[in-house]
């Protein structure tokens, strides 16, 4: 059993050099365990607040509540309810996520288990990798005048359940993408954005052509199929009832957006389309899914790892896949309920990093433990690779 004796917290810098929270607990065994939370840049307006008032206020609150935890005995995943009952409403989602993650690490070590085994000891299915190769939107803000794709992420999904193979293929494809961009984008300078995806001045269609070339190259080199997709993050450029594209400059109403996206999906044989419409437009998501029931129409800003929002999306048949970002919610018990609801309705589950990441690797354990179908975690960079390498560790442990 795990008995928490002390809880402290401090601010650290994420991959964007912005402040986030690290929570440390000390148990009756004398050992300390810590975990940190990522920061989102492109946030859905319905996701939980990262901090109740501010990061500093949450740090002070945890210090104030530290003695309350010393009475609690934590023996299994469900006992996280004891933690949540103590801090209920007093801290934000980032802080709660980091706190519960630290508690899971303590439980796992003291029970000689892996974190994922606390969630589902019989878990066997490894998620496929979804890698962000080329970026745009809010994640690629260089200057106000610089051209960039309007869509936020252009994604690669190797068609293999081997995490190690997928990791290698995505890294190879990203290097290949750099060579292609050097040839087709005169403004390309080899720089990367917040998520370590290539920054380009190409428009959405031309980036999808680059992805198509990557698919052909990977097939020629590896005889492995590479699925493709994008995260439009359409709420980010939806204003006054229209989608305002800047590269090239054009406004599209909802009907025009539906036709535009449909043509992209058909012409480029895309598997994965995330947030194609703004975060309140459940109906347009539904219309797109009706046209393409065999593709992944994915909700993120639409559903924000929120049970009620996901339930509405299911009732309206808006999505057949859902992004799960644990720090959008904070409560890992509620994350479990979101995953359960998705599975009961045959939705694919995509666990995802955030743009401002830390070297915390627990996302891999959560994705595997909760039975995710995909892990969307970038391709390179030490903060992204911490999750990917942890998933590779899990894969290797299953083969022993």
C-alpha cells in the first residue's frame, strides 16, 4: 500500500520554455516520486482550466493541503478518488494530472508493477503511432507576415503494430520530408515548430502532396504502407461564421468547407482528419463522417476529453474517433470513463501529447493501459521521444 506523507510542487519549463507544474510526493517508504504536466497552445474552449487561478496559486494550495494526504492509504487505481475528494475544486487540471500521475508512479514501484498494470494488468494491444511531420496553424507562428499552412498538423501513421518499427519509419520519413521541402519550398530553412514538425511556407494542398511523396518513398524503401492525415484545428481560423484561410487567402462558409475537405480526403486518400470544423459544429462533423464512414473523423476541440461533450458527439454521430489528452480533464478517473464510453460505442481512441511538453513519459503507460488505438506524439525531440521510448520499453517487456 502507498501512504503519502508529503506533497510539494514547483514550476518548470516545458518544451516551449513556458512555465508548467511539477508535483512531487514523498511516501511512507521514504522515497519520492514526481510527475509534470504539459501545456496546450491550441486549447478547446470547453477543456478544463489548467490551474484554478494560476500556477503559483496551485503550488501554494498543494503545500497547504499536504498534511491532508498523510491520512490516505492508496492501494489501487480507484483510490485516486481519495485524492480527488481532498483537492476537489481547489486546483486545476494540469495540477491534478501531475499529482495523480506521481501517485500512480509511487503505487507501481511499491507494488513492483508497471503504471499501466494498475489500469489494466491484462492489456496487450499496442497503439499505432501518429507522428506530426509538417506543421502550420498556431503551432508554427514565426512572424505575422510569414506564410504557412492553415492546418495545424500533417500526420504520418505507419501501418504496423510494432512501435519500434513505426518509430524508425516516422523518423526516416521526417528526414525524407526535409529533403523534399528543400526542393519544393524556396523559403524552407530547416526550422521546426513547437512540436518539432517542419515549418514550411507551402499551402495545405502542397503539403499533402509532400506527404503523398513520402508514402511512395516509404513503400519503395520499406514495403510498408504509410497512412496520412491532418489536424485542421479549424476553430483556430473560424470567425464570423466563416473559415478564414490565409494561404492562399480565401473565406469558406460551412458548406464550402465541407466540400473542400471532402475533396482533400478523396484526392489524397486520407485516413485521418482531426477537427475539420469548429468546436461547436457537431452537425458538420456528422455530415463528413456520413460521407466517409471508413475514415477516421476525429474530435479534439469538439470533445476535449469531456464525458458530456463526447456523449453528445456520439448521439449526433459526429465522430468515430476521439482525442484523449489527460490534462484537458485532470482526473484520470474521468479519463477512464471517457475511454469506456468511447469503447462502448466503437470509437477509436487517440491518446495525445500537447504542444508544450515535458520529458514525462507516463502518457505511454496511460495509452497502453486504457487500450488506446493510437498514440499521437510527434516524431522527434527529447520531450516527444520520452513517450515513444517508454512505449517501446513496454513493447519489449511484452516480448520477454
